[in-house]
C-alpha cells in the first residue's frame, strides 16, 4: 500500500501475514525487502514491512485495499 512519507510523499509499504512457524523480526523484514528489490524496479520495492495477523477481506475473499490505505493515512496523517 501507499504510506504517507514526509520526504517522498508516499512510499511502498508491505503488509505481511505470516504462516505458522514464522515469527516477525527485523531480519525477516529485511530479507523480504531484499527479495522484492531483486524482482522489481528500484522505486517499486517496499521501504517498510509491517507484520499483521490478518488482512481485511470482502465477502468474496478479495483484500480490501481501500480500507488498508485509509487506515495508513489515519495512522500517519
């Protein structure tokens, strides 16, 4: 999602739901960012990773991205 940033305007932020057997850590966040950095353009990789227990979904199972963006704007203003 887009996350407000005072310098860049917005940055890419990844919200990650971990499967069982994994624990959130700064090391894991760094590994995920490096992995994505090698697959995408330099401007498109996540600058932040947040581990969440679940993502909001619609009745049909799609991720409610609008809700995620609204939460982030409220959190960071």
